[in-house]
C-alpha cells in the first residue's frame, strides 16, 4: 500500500505534532527546560508541520505540491542546521563551551529585538549541556535525525509522481 500525497502530508504533520508533544513532555513532565537552540528547533518543527498540514488541506496539483514540499524541506533544512550546531556545542570540551547567557525572557525584554534573536540563534552555555541521551544520541542529535527524515519525506513528496489534473 502506497500512501497518497495527502496522506503523506498528514503523516508529516502528525510526526511534527508528535515531536512537539514529546518536547513538551520532556519540558513539563521531566523538568527539562529548553535552551535557546531547543526553542529554535521547535519553531522549525512547527513550521514544517504546519506547511504539511496546509498542503494536506489544500491538496494542490503538481506544481503546488512541489512548492509545499520545497517549503517543508527548507524549514527542515534550517532546523537541521540548528540541531547540528547544538550537537556540535555539546561535543565541545567544557572549557571551550560558550558562557551561559541570560534567560530568554530577560533577553527579549532588555535587548533590541534583532540582538535578542541573534543570541537565540547562536546558543549559549546552556545549549552545551547534555541533559539526556538515548542510544548514544542527545536530544538535539535525535532532533537532527527527525529533520533528516522530514527532508527525506519532503524530497519524496517533491519528486514522486502524482495526479496532474485530478484530485
């Protein structure tokens, strides 16, 4: 059984929702506060998931399907970049890790918006801490794997054959 284009978009959206729910469970049930790079990665998971959901609802023909897939790939690719940076920060020796920065709320209340976003995207010493791992990969490592999966599904959506004139 092959999934239809709409079903695949729904699968992507549900997968992204599952990732966000897992992040919220880790945050609230296990008291793992997200660092700036974690929050950035969540934003890209949400963006990819919403793109797939809109694509499933809209269910466009060939060129529209490719445009939605390109946006999903772009969001997942950007998220992958931040997940890899996060993983790299975690691999640094403690003496080379960047210093911890102020809390996010403080940054957005006291810094110009552009500077606060720049600090958010760079990450800080909080991002260098490995707070949990599974099968040798930290949380951002697994997030990178998820982004690679989202890119693969997006590429499949972009290049697979689909209906040209009918839905």
